[in-house]
């Protein structure tokens, strides 16, 4: 009886010690796990700049677009539209402007996702943006895997916003005949066309060859001699350049505005070589008629209406989507 009592006493103590050990193991283990997880969470939080709705903006998002803009790795329109940077001092605020543009894109993307009538997860929409992503990657081979994934996210956000605009915001925008005529009359100065000329040219690499060709050329053989001798890219088309207005091409081309139709110029020297021109056409300055300007009037008027609707939408989205700064 005494032995049995001692046995059960030892068993009870052993169970207590095992329970105590298990409790300490589980709780100390959990605390240790918490301790080693904290720095990782902290690192992730340090990388987050903003929370826009349920989307986050990371420093690496800004870094990616900054890298593409500053190194000119691709077409900027594939990312976030920002003002062109032409001077070095502009780079100082480039990151801030990129961040502002990304915030706006995230706000609009959140708004698009919240519209239950717009199926943003539709496979055809995702296929469209993935196809665009693959094309962009062809001109951006320098990006690593993480950057490629971030670029895919950006392109898909941009694509879905554009699809939403065209399907939801712009679908009812129209321009009536009365609208077009009213705009044309109110903005007639926009349809003033300056003098235009069309020429054919021969460009030779050296003056000696230019003098030989100048002695041979006339109105009837100009195109053939241009095809056979000119080093300019339009040689295969007989040297045709234009129509163009003054000031849009290198200065040497403005000589044509003082020539008569059918006249052949003397040899003209430029950084491209030695030029010989013949003037094919000359049109005086005039105002385009309504019919001539109709297409431009329509596209301009519709664009103005779309811009107004878009700005109002942006204002609505800004007040509808929460933005929280984490740094």
C-alpha cells in the first residue's frame, strides 16, 4: 500500500513538471517568435510610404518609376504621366511628383474597384493589361523579377482606370453639329494655317558630287537623280519633303519659302551634307473652312468634355478614398 502511494506521488510530480515544462516551452517559444518577427514587420513598415484605401505605396514603387524616368529605359506613358523633366534641377523634385501621381492613380484604382457594376477582375481586362506588360518588358530588359511584378501592377491599374473612363465616364459624351459649329466660330484663330511648302531634295555627301549633280538636274529628272544619288532617307520617294511650315525643320529648309514653284536652288550646305531643292508646291496662309477643320474641332471638343468629366471624377474619388501617411 505504501509503495503504491509513493508511486502515485512520483507520477503526479512528474506530470506536474511535464506540464510546467510544456507551458514554458509554448509560451517562451511564442514570445521568442514574436521577438524575431518584430524586426521583419518593422522593415516592411519602414518601406511603406502611404496607405490609399486598401492599397499601399512602397518606396520601391517610387524607386522603380524614378529609375525608368531618369535612365530613359522606356516610354513614360506606360507608367504615370508626369511633367517632362528637362533640367537637372528638376530631378530634385521628381520623386515627390512621381509620388503625387502614384497617389492619384491609387485613389482612382480604389474607386474603380469599389464600383460593383464594373467587373475589374474580368479575365479579358487582365489579359489586355498583361499583353501590354509583355510588350513593355521587351524594351525594359534591365528590370529584375520584383521590378517586373511591380511594373505589371502599375500597368494593370492604369489600364483598368482607362477602361473605366471609357466605359463609365465618357460613354455618353457627344458633340452635336451645333456644338461643332459654335466651337469653330468661337475659336477660328486655332484654324489659321501658316504658309506651307513641299519640296524635293537631293543631299550629297561632298561638294564635288553636289556640283556635278547640280549641272545635270532639271525638273523632269530630279526624282530619278534623287533616288540614285541622294543620301537622305526620303531618297526612295524621289526626295519629297513636306508639306511643312517655316521653322519646323532645320534652317536650311526655310530657303524654299523664298523660291518659286518649279525653281531649283543653288547648292546649300548644312550639317547633313550638300542640298539641292526644287519647290513643288507653295500654299499661302489661310483659315481652314469648317469642313476642313471638322475632324480637329470634333476631337478637341470631345477632349475638353472628357477632361471636365475626368476632373470632377478625380475630385469625387479624392473625397471618397482614405489616404494615410505612414512616414
